[in-house]
């Protein structure tokens, strides 16, 4: 099992920055990637960004490309999400997720690709 705990959410104004962190514990060696998803009220959960452990390859949704940056702190077993130039449409609950190592499964952009989830942290951006 892998446990994930997000932190860093809050209320900010448009144009501000915010940094989310996801602390992983447990069998983290059994994971191959971690990602961030978000869910706004009345909308489906959507992919934001992800990072593969192998090669550190990163992926971003078009809506956040150039504004958000995902990174990993190996020493702390933490994945961070730096969010700059925030917009009101970024308002959502942000979830951290981890993908188990599963041979033959390379998907990284949908909820079904992930096996472990954090409880979520609220990000609210006012205009």
C-alpha cells in the first residue's frame, strides 16, 4: 500500500502562485509515476500533470502548460506542484495520485491509470 497526503492548498488571487506538496509513504518503491488531478464543482476529475520515475519525464494538460511545474524530491519522497499565474478556472480540489508498477500499462493521463489517491486539497483562485 502507498499512502499519499497533500498539503499547500488555499485561497489566492488571480495571478498569484501556490505550491502543493504530496508526501508519499509505504511501498513507494512499487510505484512508477505520480500525478496530480483536479476536480471542480459539478465537473469530472481531470488530469493536470504527471511525472514518471524512469527518466523523470513530465506531462501536462494544455490548460496548465507553461504555468504549472511538477517535480520530485527523492530525499523527502515528495512530489510538488508549483502553480504560477493562477486563474479562477484553476479553482478545484487537487488530488495527488500514484501509479503502481504494472507491466504493459503505460497510461498516465486518466484516473484509471492510478492506484493510490490522496484525500485532496482545496485551491481557490479569486478574480
